[in-house]
DNA sequence: AAAACTCCTCTTTTT
DNA sequence: GAGGAGTTTT
């Protein structure tokens, strides 16, 4: 592909952003302004025009899904193998570095990665031991996490404290927590980044190696980076300063997780000579949607001023609709969707319903089901969070890392093998005394006479089981999972549903390397689910980030819901809620509905709700208030037509046919939607599982 | 030691 | 309004 093709279909600002490759660059990119496109094209430009190796460009995205999409796009631009390139989330990239380099006493590169659940269970364990009210575990975990994301290790925190009040207790828990992690040879999410930064700081030669390795750094969703991540970037680029960050302060919705919008402001200070560019042309939404969302977001005081524009025209007005109850709200949304669908202009997949909190999905699901409309709830309790999956994975982790105490606690008596709580607590005590792992403690006690012979037998059997898993040379993660599932006795104890889930896990691990599989599982989130198929999408506003839909409904525009009641006091909190609302609105391409209701069941109580303050910011002339569905039909008198049979002039692929992908090899088409050039397919590749691909970009080959 | 039961908490967002 | 933890029962 020539340079010209690379630069075609770009506006002058986008082109400028791509060509500017010397020195630090900050791109403020409004919603729908082609952010991802700019990064993909810039990557390709660096390779094609600047002759950089794809492996020497370090690219960070916010989610795994975003990085998969990025790889896909870049691949289609470059037509070059980018399998080994550094495109991923901060967490996955730091993991990759630490797996190679970890030289911190107490850790080795077989470390386990603890997710939020593991983190919680460890904190609880410690609180119990310290006799601190256990219900505080979430708050404690959050504090520890935010300390880590501000690069404050347990020692630093201990020495910074004045020694009074709860902070002292927190410090103790923190020290113990970190100690326990180290003893388990385990890292939590925050450690992945914090320890990489510390590694770089303590080992200039390692840092230098990576500085030399990467000649350009690209950062997507820069507004969502936290302090440690920012430090990481500063370290990595301190030598050459070739870094491009791209973001939108108006779309910063993870402040509560330590994301620091100020990184955008400090960028120009920390990277002297930084250039600032703006992308202001919106390619997604109608003028009405832009005007309304712009009016709302402009109420936030601390923001970089932007003026988004579009050449798409005004389009339909934004619809606002207020209902008596949340059930009515749900019902009407279902009706409206059905009607629009029947008119034939939209598929189900063109609709999305957003809400602030997950529990709102319920009424909506009921209503959609009632109307017989197909839907899918995104970001629901992830497959990987379910008990049976976490259990089976814990066997793998423990087998690879005998120090992994959290995993051991999880499975030592699961399935029940007659090892009592009393036995376990003696082992815990002994382990603490000797300062060794639980697994090693068990092995040691087997040589002594501290337990009765029955207990000893049971423990011996457990140790043998695990050591057997460790010693066996499995050819793939699937094989190992199969072995674990059967030999551990876990398969017999599970009901059908759970067993089926494990089967699914096993098939998804087919042909994968065990360590890679574990990493992927640990860093996987509910946002990385396979999408596709003709479904209405239901999701939280947070999950909506980075997506777009022709028709969007934002529900629950009520005080206490959006903005959420916990955010009502603080000005900053309200500003964040407003940004959340803004992100939701700017996902819409053609039609935007804003709804709310006077009565809503939030947990047990049926509550009276007031309209959201955000509704007051909406200019009247851009929106259309709908009192009820008949009004809506009066405005849009278009007769209800039967849906035109979609013509499929050249459906390139059909489900079941075999295809070859340049990166992932041969796979089987699972599902198809759309036709011709616009066709999207999901393909099951043995190497990585189900992938959704756009035929236009994917360079598939029919077999 | 395992199953059954009750009580209780937590109900925002994610790598 | 559910799932988990802890307690009691078998």
C-alpha cells in the first residue's frame, strides 16, 4: 500500500497529526473524530514512511477489545505480520515486560495475576486475621489500589503516615497484603504497572533496553491514564521524547479509578516543546445530537474548550420522554424499537439502550422479551468471574506457581476432600511462623507427626494431585484443563450448567499455550466479549465508551440515578456524571432518546424520582418532548411497512465455510451479517477462538 | 464433614 | 432481591 492510500480519506487535521512524528504530541480528539483511525494510520505511516519496525512502536489502548481492533486495522493497512508487535493495554504490556524481566526479590516469572476477586479475598483474609471489621474489605482494597496507582508502596506509605487513627491500620494491612502477594509470587492489577515502574527506576540498564527498543510511543484514551501509567510513559520516553498521546478530557469517566485528566494538562509541562493538535470534525452524529450533547458538557467548568462540528446536517431532533414508572419507560422503549425496526430502516443491532447501573437492565429485558425482540446484555457478570471457572483456573495457577496461596485456599477443599477448616488454620499458622507458602508448609508437615494419619493421607493426595499437574507435559491449555477437571474430582460435583461452562472454557483453550492462556484469562474483562449477531445492545454508560449505534436510548435520567446518588454532593463527582452522560449521547449516530420516570424501584424501595438536572441544560429547540407513544406516531406519520427482504447481492461468506486469515490461520465461519463489502463475520480460529471481523479489512481468503 | 439454613450485605463504573 | 458468609443441623 502506498503512502497516498494511507493518507486518503483523511481530513487536514488528521493528516497533520499523522505526519508529525518528531517530539511529543498531544492530540485532543473530540467524540467521533476518528481517533482510532488516526492511531492506526500513524502507526502505518511510521512503518511505511519512516521505516520503523512494527515491533519498535509501543501502542497502548484502554481495553483488550480496543487493542484487538487496532491490530486488525493496522494489519489491513500494512499487510504485514504484526503478531509480535507491542499493541495492548498497559496491563498486558507491563505483564509482558515483567514476565521477561522481573528481578525483584521474592518474585519469579511464573507469577500469578490476581484479579479483583482474588484481591478481595486476600484483603478479607488479612482483615479477619487483624480482627478488623471485615465488611470494610472493599474500601480497604480500593485505598490500597489507589495508593499503588499513585506509586506509593507499603514502605513509602508507612513512613509518610503520622501514626494516628485508621491510616496506621491501613498501613499495616497494606504491608501485610503486599507481603502476602510476594509470598504467593503473585501480582495484582496495580502491581503489574507499579512494579514495572519500580523495576525501571532501580535498573537503569533494563530501562535503557526498553527505551532503545521502542522508538515511538502511541497512547489512546490518554484521559484515562493514572499517575503510575503516566510515570511509566515518562520513563519510557525520557530519552527520545517521541510520543503521541490522544484523548478527550470530556470523555474522562474513570476518575474514580485514579484516572487523572490532569495528565492532559501536565503533558505540556512534562514534555517541553509538546505540540498540541485538535480533531474537531465529528463523523458520527447529526448536528442535533452534537448541539444537545455540547450544551450539556459545556456546563462543566474545567475543560479544554472544543467545538465539534459535522457536515451531516441536523437530522431528527433529540427525543425526550418522561414516564410515570420505570416499567412504562421500558415498555415504550421496546415499542419504539419494534416500530422503527418494522419500518425497515434499522436492524436490531442498530439499537442500544444505556443505563447508569446494571440493575436497570432488568426491567428493560423484561419489556424486550415481552415484545419478542432479541437483545443482549453486555458486561454482565463475566463468564470468567463465575465460580466454576475461577476454581478450575485456580488449579492451573497453583500447579504453575506453588506459592499461590489464594488459589490454594480456594481449591484445597473444593471439591470437598475432607480437609477441615481446623486443619487449614493450623497450616496457615505454621506457614506464617516459617514464612513459607501454604503448599510448602503442607509438604513439610507431611514429614512430621503433626497430623493424624487420615488427615495426612488426604493432604498427601492433594499434594500429589497438584504435583502431578505440575509435572505433566501438556500440549495445550485445553489438555491441562481437561486433566484438571477430571482428575481433581471436580467434574463429578458440578451441575450440568456449570459443567457446560467448564467445557466451554476448555474448548476456548484449544491449542493455546498454558501460560498465554492464563495471562489472557487473568487480564480478560467483561468488555472483551464477542459481539455480533442481530441483537439490541443493553449496557451501562461506562461500557458504551468507544462504541457507536444509529439509535441510542439513555434511560433513567433522574436525580439519584444519572447523576448517581453517591455523586450528588461533590462538584467534581457531578462533573464526572455529566461526562458519563456526554459519552452516552455522543455514541448516537442518527437518533437519540432521553428517558426517565417518576417512580423507580432501586433495590427494595419504590422511589419517587425527580428529572435529572442534566435535562435542564438541553436547548429546547433541539429536542422534541414526547408525552406518550401516540404523540410520537403523530410526528412520524410514516406508514408501518413490512421489512423489506434484505437483498444479498454477494454474501461473500456463509456460516460453516472455511477461511484463512493472514495472522490467525485457518478458521471456520461461525456467523455472518450484512452483505457484500460491508459483511461482518465471526470466525472460530483454533488458535485464538471466536473473532469478529469486517470482511472489508480482514483480508480473508476463502478455502 | 457436609448439607441446610438463615441472615446479612451489597447493590457504579474496569484493567 | 440475590448471592455469599456464617451458623446450625444432620
